[in-house]
C-alpha cells in the first residue's frame, strides 16, 4: 500500500476535533467519566486516552490563543481576571 493511501486511511479512522472549545470540553468531560467508570475494555481505554489527550491539547491551544489576544488588547500586559 502506498504511503499516501496508508496515511489517508489512518486519518479517516481518527475523529476530527470539535469546532469549538465548548464542544471539545463537553466531549472531554464525557470521556473522562467513561474512563473513570472502569467499565471500558483495554483497547477502548487506550483509544479513549489518546482522544482525551488530543481534546486536551485542542482546549489548551484555544485558551492560549484567547490569552494571547487579550494580552495584545491590553497593551502587552496580561491582567488578572476580575470575574465581573
């Protein structure tokens, strides 16, 4: 099998990341609940862990991008969040 076809097949098996931070966080919370239940077979645990790691990286990247945008808007200084 040619390399490109093999890569395309692997990409098809990996679910796409959600479009939004909120969707990724929701999926991650659901996945953590399933993993913590102890009711998943070993192979599903591994794929769930891998999916969770991808979702976590996605969420971190989104938060970092927002933090960077806020820092630019605040003139290079990141100010503490007041919550109000």
